[in-house]
């Protein structure tokens, strides 16, 4: 779609072109009327001059505009004694009735107009000065119709119109572009503002018009948005922080109670509920930790520095292996150094490996290598995989493909969302494919 600048320039250019077209046609119409008036005067003058010549029977008449006139010399009996140009019977009858009959009674030039498809025919007649030579002389010429006249002078119409259209388009585009420069600056600054830097403000032009008020409104909106985001972040962080202590206390109490249980043969059926409660508390603790990660990520921009990504991957994989003792985790790690946040990258690897361990069938593969000038981290499992139509949905916050299975494995629905957002912070991308082990394959690409 065309930009506002282009649309306004086109609108103004077309308007100027239409006005110029109307103006030039109006000027040409007046010129056409003046030309016809001049032709009438020239015909009348030629008739008068012909009436005073020594030999009216041999009329030789030229008009200033280069038109070949019709000339006719009549005797006292209305007989034609001299002629140039074609004369049909109907026209001869009109000349005799309308001009010859009247010139015998008055000395002035008589002029009539006859309608014709090629243009009105102007006829002027006057009595001869020497009645012994002739009685009446008539001179006629066809006026040009306006449309042929307009076509003949089309260059005078199109030239100024096109010039006005082009100049109007260029001038309007330049003027609108200059006027919209503050808008472009405000838009560019808005594009750079994210949830992590809501303290930035758009530049406000000191023009005293709508643009200045627009800039002020944008900054006021950012102020309100920043206040709302800050309040929300503070609430999430405070709530998550306050929940950690009671969850930890209840879990400790339950674990102590579980330690007092009788031997396996003497356990009651209710003991399984105690174990289930501990698992649910573990899940709640992980959910609180995830919420804290999101709150801290949305609330501030962390400084990036040089990071040995291979050390981060090994540390995260080793910790995951201790948490998932029944899962076989293999790793192939190449030395890679990049610019980033070590804690955030550690969280990415942890979330991906934990996800693969939960939903796989006992095997997880982790690879880190160089690809296309960047780093590639691939985490695969031997689980059921992820359908193609669900591969975008799994990165949404609190998204679960199988609610019952997610609860059974302790998933909160935030792990993959956190991983993708942290990867985005590093200018990378994360995609899902089919693993060689038969399950899902998560590939993370990071720029060095």
C-alpha cells in the first residue's frame, strides 16, 4: 500500500493537474472565440475591399489566417460573373435571398452565419462601388469548431498540465515529507522501545501544532504503560517471592513427616497422598521459580559479556542428569565463545533438557557446534514428538499439548516460553523438528 506521503502527493498533483487542465481549456476557448471574431472581421474587410477593386469579376482575396475564402461576384440580375471556391445550389439561393437582395438597399456590409458540420460558414456581402462592373460581392469562410481547434492546440493543453502535475507531485511530496519527518522520528523511536526500556521517550517537535500534541500524547501513553508494566512486574515478583517461603516450609514439614513413616510393609494407603503432596509442592516451587525468571526478564535488560557456551552447556546438562537419574543423557559439546548472559543461557539449556527428559522415553541427546558463523545447540529426545501444527503453540506461556501428562510430569507450561524469550534476547532463534531418536528436536541458533 502506498505511503501517506505518496497518497497526498498524488492527490494534490491530480488536483493541480485538473485545475491546470480546466484553466488551459478555458484560455483556449477564449482564444478560439477571438479567432472566430477575427475571422469575421477579416471576411467583412475582404468583402469591402473586393467591392472597390477595378475588376471584381476576378476576385483575388486572401485572409490573414491563411484560410482560402469563398468569393462570389453578382450582377444586377443575381447572376454569377466571378467565383472562387465551390458553390452549391442551396448556398447560392441563400446568398441571393439573404445578401444580394439586401445590398441593393443599403451600403453597409451584411454578414450572416450558416451552420455547417465543419464549422459555421461566415458570409459577408457589400454592394459594388461601381455598379457598371457588378452589383454585389460576397466573401465567405468557415469557422473552425472548438473540438478540432482544441485538438490542433493539444500541446498547449497537455504541456502545462503535465508540467503542473509533475511539479505539484514533487513539491507536495517534498513538503509532506519534510512535515512528516518528526512523525518518522517518533515512529522510529517507538519501534526501538520494548518492555525492558519503557523509560525511553519519543522526540517531541516544538512546532506548536498537532505534531507536538501527538508526541506529548505518545509520551504520556508510554508513561502510563510503563507504570502499569512496573506495577505488574512488582506484583508478580513479590507474589512469587512471598510464595517461596510457605511452599518451602510446607514441603519440609511433609518430608519430615514422610521420614517418620513405618517400614514398607506397614505403610498405610494414605502415605501415597503424602508423596503426591510433596511432588505437587515441587511443581509449585518450579512454577514460582519460572514466574520469577519471567518477572526479572521483563523488568530489566541484563548486560551481556563474553561467555564460554560449552561450559554453560556442560554445567546445565550435568545438573539435569543428577535430577533425572533414570534418563540417559549424552552430550557432544564443541568449544564456543559468544557474547551473552551466562545465567540466561544456562536457563535455556536447563529448560530444554528438562523438557526432553520429562517427555522422552529415557534417552536425551545434547549437541553444541558451529554452524554458519554461529552457535547451534540441539536437544533431542526419544518421545512421541510434537505435531507440526502444534510446534508454534508450545512456545506460548502456560501452553500444554496434553494437560494430564503435563501435570503428571510436573510441567508448568512456562519452560519453553522462557527458553524462546531468552533466546530472542540474544538475537537468536529456536525451532522444532523431528529427532533422530524418534522424538522432538529443539534447535537453538545463536549469533557469535
